[in-house]
């Protein structure tokens, strides 16, 4: 019996080392549940249920993304509760203008960040697996603005997940409409506690992201906890 237990321990250890080969050991589902009991504000909230009228276009649940493969089994968008509350305010501010938010990605399991890095190693555009992504903390959102009446996206400098310098929010834009649309998105997000990523106009980090742990929890696990 002791030999069997020792063998299982070694097998689990080797598997974990292979999975987390970049030296970062993210929080598991059980650890997350324990953390939420003592700190309820760390809960991952289903954004489609929390933010009325939110439109989801979760690209990594499809093959329509830079990897060309489906990364998620479910098209879900989760974020920590304070992040969800801030996004709720953004949506409420845009609605009287006939505008709303379309979400491309939110919380992202750590294993997805590893996959992205191994496909495209330029950390200008993908997070380092040695540190993890702010998406892995449930504190980053990839999004754009849509016209609520037509459902169409407002014109922006590039498509989502573009690896061009035109995607940088600091890159000058000649078209006044596109320039105004990008400025509106950045302004309303910053007003409610987010900071735009330096190389992606669509990526916004919640200012308090450092208070949250990197996680490797699949959407299926979060769904079963409802």
C-alpha cells in the first residue's frame, strides 16, 4: 500500500511539473473555493448574467483566433466581482448613447496562456507564462463597443488580436471616426478603474489586479459550482 501511495505521489508530482514547467504554480479550483470563503470579493462572476445586454464573442471558444485552434470548450466570460461591478458601470454609461460592450475574452485559465506563448513567443502581444497573465487573475477584459441597434462594432484601428503596431493605443490614427471611437472606449474604461494595455487597444487591466492570484481553473469547473 505504501508503495502504491508513493507511486501516485510521484506520478502527480511529475504531471504537475510537466504542466507547470515555467515555474509558476497557479491556484486550483479547490484552492479558489477556499479563498472565496474567506474573501468573497474574489469570486469569479459570470459577466453575461451580471451585466445586462452584454454581448459575447468569445473567440478562443472558436477557431477564429490567432492560434487557429479552439482553446475553450465553453464560450464563457468570467471576472472577479469588483471587475464585474466596474464593467456594469461602463455598460450603464454607454447605454444612453445607444452603445454597449462586446466581450472577446475575460478570465483565462493559465494553461491557455501557456498555449499562446508556445504558439507566439513575442511577449509584446502574449503574456509570459513565467508570470502569468492578468487574464489569469480574472482582472483583464478584451472588449470593444457596439451599436446596440445594429449590433455592429464601432470602427477601431485594427481587428481584435492584431499583432500590428496600429493596434497600440498610442499609435496616431488619421481617420477621425476611428480616433474618436478608440478614445471613447479608453476614456469610459479608465473612468471606471481600468487601464488600457500598451500594445492592444481592446485589452483593459483592472487597476487592483495585483490583489488577485493567477488561476488555472476551467470554465467547466466554474459552471458546476453555480
